[in-house]
């Protein structure tokens, strides 16, 4: 397994997706990656400045524009307070997101 690719170069969503999950009352996400958050929206951006520079070049704009401070680890900070969790099984280097929509609780 290419651990750098798996933990540092996997795709990840922005606030728009996190809000979509919240609006649809998704209960949990299963993510085959190191985290449901984009790695450049985690501490990895600071710890691996070399990777952050490469990511900004590849994405074509500053990371601070794509991932503003208020959205830091948005998949955790927006969703966990609503009991929407994600699991990252770290099984293979392919990202898959599985969503399960909740039924209405009476």
C-alpha cells in the first residue's frame, strides 16, 4: 500500500458536501481513506508543507480559499454534533463513500 497516497493524497469533500449529508439526514459514512476530511483540511496541511504546496498547485488555488479556517475538519466539526459519524476502515487505497439515509424517528 502507498501510505502517502492513502493518508495524504486522497480526495475529500468541502462544506458543501457536509451540508448535503446533514440536510439528507445521513446517519453514517464509511470512507475507505485515512479520514472523511480532505487531508489538506486537517493537521496534515501544516505537518507536510511540501504536500500542501503540491496540492495547492494541483487544485489551482490557495488551500485557504478551498478550506477556510471556519471549515477546518468540517466532516468532523459539522457532522459529529448531529450524531452523524464516519468510519475510516483503512482497508485499501481506493476512496469510496457509502451513505445511509436515516428513517424518520418518531
